[in-house]
C-alpha cells in the first residue's frame, strides 16, 4: 500500500534573530527571511516529490503572538499545496500554543489543524479509500508538562497506516524543556507505523523500525544549530526515508590550529582560505572561527585591536554577495608554548592548580539559580557539556597566562 509523505517540524516562522541586527543590512534581512525561504523550499520539495500529504509537528511560529505577515505567508504556501492536491496535517507546540493572540485567518481546505488537549484522530483518504489515520494534539498552553502518550489510541488492524504526531521531549534528551515528556518504549505500545516528532532541533532517529524520528528544524537560528537543516520524505511501504536540505543560511564553526603558523601574514592567509572553502553557491554562511593551539603568535594575538582588524578583513565585501560567508566572531583560544604536563608535575602552586583547580570551577552550580529563575530562563539556553569544558579550559588558560607572565 503506497503512502508517501513529508515530515517537518519547528519552522519557527518570524524568528527575530536577536543579537544579529548589527550585521550589514542586506545580510540581516536575508537571515530574517531565512525561515520563510526554508518553508517555501519544503513546499517545493513536497510538490516535486508528489507526496500524499505533509506533517508539521509543532512550533510553526516562533511566538504565541503570530504576526499577520507570517500567517499570510504561511497561508499562501499552504495554498500552493492545496492547488496540487496535497493535504496538510499540523499541530502547534510550546512556542505557538493556542493561548496566544493572533488574527484568525481561514486556512485552505487541504489543511487539518489538530485541537488542543487530548490527541484526536483524523483519517486520510486517497482515491476514495482510507489509507491512513493520523493522531495528534496541539498545545493548548505554553507548558504541557504531562505525558499524553497514554491518551493516543492503539492501532487496530493492519489495513491502514497509523501515524502519531507529537511535539515533546523524549526521555534522555537533556538541555531541553521537558514539554509533553515521553519514553520511546511507550510509543511502541501503540503499534503505529511512524512517529512524527517535533521539539528537538537536531535531526535524530530514536528508533529505526518502527521509525521514531525528530527531523530537526528547517533553518538553523543560532550558532549552536550548525549543519544542514530540512525535512524528511517518508515512504512507508518501501521503508525509505530521505533527507532534503531546506536551509538558506548555514551556521558554521571552524577550529584553526595556529601551532605551525609562524607569522601573522600566514595566519591571515589561512583564515581567508578557510573562508573561501566554506562558500556554497546560493547559500549564506555565518562563520565562527576558533583559534587554538600552542602558538608562537601568542603575544601578537594578545595585542589590542588585532582580532578586531582580522575580523574586519574577513568581513570585507561579503555584504554584497548572494553566496556570502560572513565571519561573525573570532574566538582566541591560543596558548603560550608551555608544557602543561611539566607544569603539572613540577609541584608547587601551579602544579596543584592544574591537578585540582578545575574541580572548583563548577559551571552548573554557578549558573543553577539563573536557569531556575522564572523570567531569566526564557532568554538563555542551557550550556552543553562541550561549552562547560570550554569555560573551564578558558579559565585555566587565563590563570596560567597571569601566573606565567614574563
């Protein structure tokens, strides 16, 4: 029984891209429209692939107060699908929950929006025959803290496909708000043929058969959301799933080891080469460079204004490019040519610091109250283990630089 559909989630239309308004106007406008461009690409993919329907698993809009501009754009794109006879099944998530405020627009006839509360079941017919049942719910409020998987109906019979749509946090997915939490094992009990998940912005397959999948978001929105973003084409009969990239803008981080570079000129040339190699035809790249290594250039790197001038050199001329590579940050993590192991084994204060000091730098304990604060936590993302390690390493480097001053 042939059934082909597109699964996407976390469109976040109208994302404000806070903290980027200082970029050149042309680049910032391109970034600001990137989520819209990404969804237009999704619609084009759906039409080209001749899917039966698309599933949007929550967070269509970035906020609960949806702009008329965003809604009008979304409605127009859904109309493109309607003209091709492609149905749309969608839910709202924690970002665009149903308690928000907006001007209510009438959707094209091909669209089914699941209500808030307990899951509902909706049939999909093809050529007059029932082909699938889709089950899902929208967030009736921002914080849905309870597990709603028990309220999804179990599959009955094998004559039609059953697809679950769920915007929530799987057990073990740390660093995310535990909205509509669930365990993967619970999903199996329903007997569904596919679980279309949303909420986590990284593409992940939690289980292969039956498929339990986060497609990730359709456009990276900050420097943590690197790499290709997009949607999945699902062929249940042949058990095939194909990723299609949709992002207009890439976030990219490159580490540059300066250990073997002996002059500032060579460093500049190396950075320019990396920038050019990152360029992708028709796409925009937001590039972050991290300079590291035990470098002979350490003293030069510490000179006031050098990094700012390097940044300006790399940014020059990119504002006018369609396929731009705009370097938005340079992080200096270079170190003097000291031998850490020798310093640690020499004893004394520095040896004790390197052996025991990092245990006193407890980022989680230091920031715990901030993340628990009712208002503050809405504006900050939790630190990843890699970010915590970077903070500890940087603190150690700063201490050694101070203690080993010439």
